[in-house]
């Protein structure tokens, strides 16, 4: 009788241990499946921001040294068109002037 | 005998004495003095109220002028900032094809620096204008604030000039990259 109870207890314990181990395994799998993608996206963002700032401040860094392709006529024309558009927008930008403060000066008289 | 001449002279003298003495005596009376003081106090209150009104009007003028200025300044600064980013992206593209964009990038860095300076100076100008209504010498405070605002505008113009220079330099880089691509392909 006592040995039957002991066997039953052992069986229940084994089942519980197995269930616990399965739970841990699933959690571990989930962890490995999500964290690398998060890391990847972070590293992508990091590399993007690095390249953007690198391009902004250091002339020698970035694409100019990494890959040397060729510039097609259509690409050159497209870049030139974009530059012209930007130039135009800048030349027509309404800039602040000293007259912005005239009304304050008038109030002092 | 009292002559008619003497009577007339006495009458004139009495009139003169009355003209001078009565108002002086009236002023010497405490009640009359209080009335004068009261009227002086009310004049002071009116003057103070007028001063307050003028100060409030000036404060309102400053607020309105700064609102308009902020809209104008921020729009121009925002546009320059966006175009710096765009030209920088185009410089990356040209660099990827082997073009030398170092000059353009230096001008872009200069444009960013001027833009940052302009924004900082503009903040100082805003603070200086806000202080004008409470300044002892308002005229001088205004002149000084306007000078700071002028500097901010100048720095913003320099940012735009540097960006335009970067565009020119990038065009040259594109032309050179195109020329070398063509000669390499033949």
C-alpha cells in the first residue's frame, strides 16, 4: 500500500517536473525568437543613424568609400532636377526681417 | 477832513489787500489744504493708471510681434533644415557612385552650424524683447533686442547661403561623377 502511494507520488512529481520543463522550454524558445529580431531592428536603426550622421559631418565616411558604382545619365539628371527644385524653394523662402519688430518700436513713441 | 481822494485811495488799498489775503488765508485753512492734496492724489492715480495702460499696450504689441516673427522664423528655419537633410541624402547618392562630395558636405555642415546659431540667437532676441516693457530705458532695451533679432536673421541667411553653396558644389560633383562614369564605360 505504502509503495503504491510512493509510486503515485513519484509519478505526479515527474508529471509536474515535465510540465514545468516544457513551460520553461517554450518561454526560452519565445525569447530567442523575439529578441534577435528586436536586436536586428535596433542595429538597423543604429546603423542608419550612424550613416546619416557620418554623412553629415565626415566627408570621407560612408558610401563614398564603401562602394564605387557608376552614375547613369538619368540618375544624374534626376539629382540635378531635385537640386534645382531645392534651390528654387530656398530662393523663394520668406525670410524674417528687421521690420518684424517695427510695431514694437512704434509702441515706444 | 477826509477828502474824497483819501477815501478812494483807502478803498483801492482795501481791495488789493482782500485780493491777496483771502486766497492765502483759504490755503492756510486745513480743510482747503486737504482738498488740494486730494486732487493731487487723484491726479497721481490717473497718471499711474495711464502708465499701466501704456505698459499693457506695449506688452500686447510685443506678444503679437513675437508671434508673427516666430511663425516667420520657424517656417524659414524648418524649410532650410529639411532641405539640408534632402541635399545631404543626395550627396550620399553621389558619393556612392564615386563622386567627390567633400566640399558639398563641408558646406552642409556649415549650413547646419549657422542654422543652430540662428535658432539660439533668436531665442535670446525673444527674451530681450519680452524684457522691453519692464526695462527702465525701454528705447535702449528695444534697440538692443532688435540688434539681436537682426543677428538671428543674418545667421539664418548665412545658413541658406551655405546650403545654396552646397547645392552648387554637389552639381559639380555630379558632373564629375558622370564624366568619370562615361569615360570608364567607354
